[in-house]
């Protein structure tokens, strides 16, 4: 018997994690979290799941750190056979539910897909992803239609040094970067 309710998709679906497998016999699951810190996934009590039969919501019961990972209970699920149906599914939230950021701060999901343009007006490509490296985040820029060349570039995300401006309305990022590099 399914404990998930069929609903409309979130307006701006954003993946924040994944239900990886069953944990124990009481219907708990193991989670992989994309949030920083990883326990931040527990800040969102209602999750959307994109199942083969459509979008459904579930409600977080409890969540905790377990070893190096996370485990959670989902309200309405009380045994391991019930939760098997949602294992392997990504956990979504609606991006409008994210906390407001200070001016000049961005969520990675807002930066992905932006056109990356040099100060001289050269299109380098689009942000395909960001990577955390320790010292600073790195923007992965992949070639797109009209870009300078077909090269992939790794540009440090260092505001005011390499990243000069981010314009979400224009879907552009202005960078101080040599196209030959």
C-alpha cells in the first residue's frame, strides 16, 4: 500500500538528495544529501519524489546522522517492504522554499547554465557545473553554440578577481579570464 500522495510537480524542482536504500526493519531509509552541510536536507520537511507514476510527496518523520551518512524515517512508512518502492528516487524541493541569500551570494543551481563571457565580450561557453575544491569553488565551463572554441575550462569562483558579475536576469556571468587559457 503506497503512502505517497500524487501531486503536481513543484514549480522549480531542485534535487537536494536521493533515497538510496532501506535502513533497518522499521521503514527507515539511507539518504545521500547534496546540501551543505549534508544534514541541511532535514530542513525541508516535505519532499517531492518523481516516481514512474508521477510526482508524489512524502513528509520527513525523523532524520539523523548515522556513521558517515544520513538515515531518515518517512511518515506513514513503518516497515522495510513499504519503503522499497521509494528507494533509488531523487529527493526534490521547490527552489522557492530555499532561504533568501545575501546580495552577491548564489545557489549553485542558479549559476548552472549561465553564459560565461569575458570582459572583452568573448563567449567561453556555459556553466555546466561547479566543484568544491577546498580553497575555492571552481566553475566548469563547457562550450556551447557560438562559443570561442570547443574547450572545457575550469575557472576559480573568486568574486571580484575572476568572477566580475553575475546577472541572473540576463543569464550571464562576466569573468576576467583569458580565452586562450
